[in-house]
C-alpha cells in the first residue's frame, strides 16, 4: 500500500503539535483518536485544505477554573453514554 503524497509530513506535524505544550487541537486530532490512523489518512487525502489554518491560541480559549470540573464531568458522561450505546447496539 502506498501512502498519499505529504501524508507522513502531515502526521508528523499533527504528532509534533500534540507533544508541544499548549497544542493538541489541530485539525484531524479528533478523527485520528476516534477512527484511527487509516481513516485519518483517507480524510487527509480527500479533504486537503487549500490553505493551512493556524492552530488555536490556547491563551484565548482558556476555560475558567470553576468550570473545569463540571465540563470534564459532562464530557465523561457523553463518552460513557456513547460507549453504552455502542455496547448495547442502540
């Protein structure tokens, strides 16, 4: 199986962004985590943006401390609900 042109560079860029402090919200991260490397690579090949978007500035998108715990609880509940639905075939 041959890799699409530029896919290794895009993967390394995404990987580097994940390991750098303050990043991780780059395009494709959610797809990679949810669906795996093959789905991410196919999506990259099908939906190559004409212009690369700049990563989000984490200083702008900071969640206030008093909302962090409730937000984590809501997100965890959503994830657990999806896992239950998948497990029970809903």
